[in-house]
C-alpha cells in the first residue's frame, strides 16, 4: 500500500466520522450520555464473549478492561458527572468511582493495578494473552458490569442478554 493510498483512506475515515451515521449499531442510538456508556459496555462484553469462544485472547483482555471502564463511566454520568468532566485517565476513573461509593477503595485500587500491570503489559510489552487470563478478566468484567448496573435506577436500559 502506498503512502498516497493511506492518505486517501485517512481522509475517507475522517469524513466518515464528520457526519452522523445512518446505520448505528443496534442499541446505541440514544441521546443520553450515561445510557450510551452502559450500552457500550454491554456490546463490549457481548463481543468479548464471542471472541473468547474463538480464542482471540488479546482482544478479550483489551475489551474486558474497556467494558469495566465504560460501565463505571455510566454510573459516574448517572450520578451527575458531566461527560466533559469524566476523569481523563484510566486509573482516575476508578479513583472517582471509589470516591463516589460505586466501588470499594480496595476494588478500585486493584482495578488500577490490573490496568497498569497487566493490561499495558499484555498489550504493549511481553505479557502473553492466554486463555485462562482472558477467561478470568472477562468474568471480572461481566461481574463488575452486573454489580454496577444493579446500583442504577436505569438498569432497565442495559441491553445485555
């Protein structure tokens, strides 16, 4: 692929993101920022489960971490945090969740450690994505999702099956 073709594709992608899409992913067509994050978490979990069954452990690990973060952001938004005021770093999301009583300080601290020590290592360095790791992290993501959603008055907005 030539550099020129990459430039054309970058321009095409930019144009695709500049306009409201016609065909939105099922379940994500909402104007509520909190519900959008909740449903993104649902879709991430569904995708992770499918990919886990197919043996794509790297993406399951990555997706599970993101699903946890999205459901925590859902609860932060539901609790009154403005979208522009969401914490700007992954660890800060968990700090704010503990501060607001969404997660215990111990769980928040452990999630921060998992993110720093294992997500980055698996994704960027020499950590190996393995079935057991992916299964455990997916189970954690699914349980965290359920726990956080059960605290919500909008649990009916969850599209997990």
